[in-house]
C-alpha cells in the first residue's frame, strides 16, 4: 500500500512539469525570469522546513529532499536560487535575536526570498570578510566571492569573521547600498541563469538589530562541515533527469535500468546517513557515498549525451545542459575535505594495466 505524497511534493511536481522543465533550456541560455521566482514564492515551497507558527509547513527533511530533487531535475538554475533561501530560514528559526520576529514569517510564507553570502567563512583561517563592532552595529569589509540570486532576492544573509574569531551573521537588503558594490553578473559554464555576482564590501554598516547569529568559528565549523559530506539531493535530481532521457532512447534501456538500480541504492544509503542523529559521525562513509553518487550522476549525464548523439552539442539540448549542471554540482559547496575525497576516489578508480597488457600496448 502506498501513501499519498506530501502536498508540497505534489506542488513541486506540478511546478516542475508545467513551468520549470518546459522552459529549462531557455532559462539556461537567457536567464532566470522573475516570473519563475514569483511562481516559487506562491507555491509555498520556500517554507517547507519553516515553523508552522510562522507560516511554514514544518515538513520533515525527507520532504525537503524530495522537493529539491524534483526542482533540480527540472531546472537546476531555479533550484539553486531558491535553495539558498532555506539556510536563512533555519538560522532565523533558531535565532535568539529580535530580527527573528521581523523576518522569519515573510521568509517562511514566501513573501520574501533570501540569498546567502557566507561560503567565504569556510576559508578560515583566511578571512575574506571581516566583521567589526562599530557604532552600535557591525561593519563588514572584504570580498564575497559568490552571491547567487542578485536582482532576484529580497534579503541577504551575510557573514564575516570578527577579530576574536567569531562568525557573525546579519541580514540586510539584497541590493547595492553604501559599502556594498556588486560585480557584473558572472558568465559561468553552468547556471549563469542564477545571476551570480561577487560583492565588494567597504565599510558596509549594519545595525545591531540585523544580527542573526554570533558563534565561535570552531562551533560553526563543527556544524557546517558535516553538511557538505552528505550528498546534495540535487545530484540525484539531475541524475534521474538524465536517466529519463536515457530511458527514452530505444537502444539504451538496459543501460538506464542498471544505472537506476545503482542510483536507487546509493540514494537510500545516503539519505539514511543524512538522517543520522550525529552529523559529524561516519564521515568517511558519507564521503564515500557522496563520491559514488557523483560518479553515477556523471555516468548518467554522459550516457544521455552518448544516446542523444550529435544533437547534444547544441546549447538548446537537454542532455548537454544536464551534463553541465552535473559538473557544477561536483564543486557546489565543496570543502577541502570533500575535494580531497573526490580526487582520491578518481585516482583509485583508474584501472591499472598488467605488465603483459602494457607490453602489448
């Protein structure tokens, strides 16, 4: 007996089928339109994990993961812009500062969309953005290398590191303002549509009531690092989308069936670990599953290109778009630990030739 899907999962599928997937190639080449963002806001998906008392759905992680898979498989650019939103929602839900009452409800209901500018704190002990107490607030100076959703987001969650090695998060409007200047939108090999810029901060001052979180860097890293050892649901979303193309090719059925079986197994194991109550345990196992999932995604997208043939060279072709999105997901949120595990897995996966085989070559 099967149970009915969560209402937000059904809504995500409808959004993907009716809007995101049909226009994904156009979005990839022309940019993400505001109409897509408005549709996501109206859908209720932005509040999937937000507290019910603030207008969110309070849904479990399994629901959020399934929604992420659906959106990423349909239009990875749309998924990537909206996925930034869920970190500010979670931090605000746990925040003890007054900004919680001001922003959590409009973010949970989809009235506002938030982006994040905090990956730079993962470079510690290098400090790319310095946060300094000043005039009853905080001054931010430095460079945010990546900020996605510029011109689409309403709110930005910005982070810097203080002289006392404290990570300081604050919320501000996602617009050019005194002390903050964006670069032109970056032209990327994949997900250019997401409107990614870098931000130059030169004395950006935010008031004390903009604070969302202050925490020692060591404590922040203890929570943050394990997140990136888990497999992103988007990896499965793109891989399954590629398998969908492969299954439609008349001579690729057996290949698609085999890959799907392996992918299903890795997905089940990866999500079981993601739900483990202690996120910093079993890290080696998490990393092994992450690299295996990436291998399968890369194989699925490559197989889709092979099945499509020469048509895959055109920029409007879905197979090559998925392959580029897969390349992006290999390095999205990458830490030194993840990179080392990926490189080691690639090194050990190269088949060695026996001496006899080498002589024949």
